[in-house]
């Protein structure tokens, strides 16, 4: 059995922590591991690393590589562009067949990378049962026994139970609250978890029957990548599952949450005696049944009840509990207005490390730059700005024009406009430095690359 983990989705429902360039799967909401790392950890309890394929988008490839740096022998492939779950799954299947030597009668388990599932020991049993069901020619869905009339989930209407699974009568889109209450009262409805299992030849046949315009598995993996833009953007539910008559669901009775809203996170977080979830530097007085998450600043709350407050370095969200599904509307409005807060954080990950914008104004920008041990930035120049670097900790090798120097903490270097330069960390610890940019334009797109070890596009 192979596992395909989908890590290409861009999230807006957990804004402002989740952004288009830094979606939910990279958030650390439970301890020191990201949701992606939690997914890999529980998948490794069933699958060998060599049998796990992570499918992500080009925009997130370096995020995923950094997240997976401590894991060995995993397979990571990149969609040329985001195309919803059906093309991503097809790409993963083709990789399993061509690169991993999977046979057509082998089963595949598919999972998103942004769920919380507990206990993992019970979930393992469901995966093993799904393998058995898939090998007998079924398309297996993992249904979640609902605990409330949620409007943020799709539903599965199940038929009569038979040996731990049910034939699926139909899939239902996210309902309104009245409809969701009716589902709960009538019984036989399960939340659609977005996890699946199927035999490779079975899913190929179903694609050919129900979505012939997506029948691309006869070409090579490389040709599939080249023609990826021509594939329709379609979910696996819409492409196959809703149309097939061989779909079954396994009702699961365990703790599952896709953390699709701040309300969902509040529901599963441990609370204090006042029903509050407080993370960060928070001072509360007469505040009850609320969640306050702070990133940088002190947050003082007085008399709040049933509220959600999320603070980051550049944005603040305040909402009533029960209304946080509308956060996606906020993100959409920010996108319409071309606000950078919709897509990017103050801290941006790069393959060599990260940078954080500390201050920005007319003709200047101040950043904190962290370069990982052994890594280097591209060889580059800028038309409109100069840069002044001050090392805070670690050691920097700096190339400016034809001159190469080593600078240590409390030492600095100056890069004039239009001067070819490069920064690298030859040391054993991360290099941290402050960069001060000055010029008539300090946008991130004022860069000309001449050489890059990470394969990024050269030129302007």
C-alpha cells in the first residue's frame, strides 16, 4: 500500500495566521510540530518512508522541504500549479506506478495534511480495514461520525451497514444550519473527511469512465508534468466519487477535526476554568468562553464573552464565536483590494532560511535575515536599492562585486545599488543579521539573479 499526502492547498479560513503563501498545513497549533508534520508522523506508523508521496505546489516546495528535513526517504513531488485534488491525486498515482514500482492491484491511501486525528492507534486500524476494502474493488471514504450540525463540512449519506462499512448513497455539499440539524436528527449522515483508499486499477477505471478528460495516466510522469496546466481543476469528489456506484464509507468514531475555522480550533483546545483558550502574552479580566491568540504584543481583554481574537505582527482579527466561517470573506476582500496581508506574513520562508520585515516606510525597509548553516542566497543585484548588513550572530561570507570577506557579529558590510553580491553562511550555526534597505523602491521584485543553487528562475 502507498500513501499520497496532499499538501498543496492554500488556506484562508484561519487568517491571519494562515495566508495564501503560508497555508494551514504549516501552522504549529499543537506543540512544536506543524499539521503537516503531525500527518507524516501518524502516516509513518503504517507506511515505510519510501512508500509515502507528498504532493505539494511549486509555491510551497521549499516550505515542505524545510518541514521534512528531519525525515529520510520520503518522496516529494511538485504540482506545476494548483489544480484541486483530482489532478494532484492523479500525479501522485502516476509517480507511484512509474517511480516507486507500484503494481496496478496495489492500494493507495490518500489524505490531506491539515487534520487532527486521535487516537492514532485507532486510526491505524481504520487504514488497515480500508486497505482490505480497497483490494476488493471498492472506493473507500473515511466518514466521521458527526458530533454537531456543522456547516463547514461536506456530508456523506450512507446506506445500510455491512461489516463495518456502508455503501454510499450520495455526497452532500456543505449545508446550511437547518439542513445540517436535519442530517444529525435523521441519522445515517457522516462528515466527509477528504480521506480515501482505492486500488490503483480501480481508480484508473473510474476516472476513465466518469472523467475521461482527465485520463492522462498512459503518458510518462514527466509528460504529465508538462501537460499539467491542461488538466481541469476538479476535486476528486466531483470528478469520481459523486458519480461512482462502488463507493463505500467507513464510519469512524474517533476525534477528528480539519480545523476549518477558529471555532473548530476553540472546540478542541484545552480550556481554563473560565472556558478560555489563551495563547501568548494575554492578560484577561472577566473574560469567558473566548479564545485569544497573540504572536508579538501584550493583549489585555476585559469583559469579553464568546469572542475570538487572533493577533499577528501585521493584522488583528476580532470575531464573535460562531461567526468565524466568515473569515474567508475577509481574506477574499483583502485579495480584491490587493492587500499584502492576504497572501504574506511579515516572516517569509526561503530555501536558504527566512526573513522578517521589522519596519518599512518611504524609501526604506528593515529586515531580520536568518540563513541556515551551509546555505547561500542567490548571486544577485538590485536596480533601486542599496543594502547595509549587520551580523547579529553567526558568521557571514559576503561577496560584493569581486571582493569576498568574512564578517562576524557586530561587523557590517555595505552593498551599493546595481552591484552584484551574494550572502552565505559557512558556519555551523544559523546566521542572523539585520538588513537595512534604502532607495526609491524597496519591493521584493527588484532583484536580478545571476546564479541560484535552488534552481529558481534567473534574470529579473
